[in-house]
C-alpha cells in the first residue's frame, strides 16, 4: 500500500500485519505471520 495512506496502515496494523519496508515501487510491504 501507499505509505502515505494512514487509514490503510491502521487497518493492516489492526489485523496484525507488520511493515517490512518499501518495494521497488515505493509501496509498503506488510506481512502477516501465521502460527504453525
């Protein structure tokens, strides 16, 4: 997602996603680790 999009950032964080940094298009990479 676009790093400037605070609503999306809060939505993903609320579901447990962790930001990993920006990709080559300057979009945020967020990862959800599943237990297993």
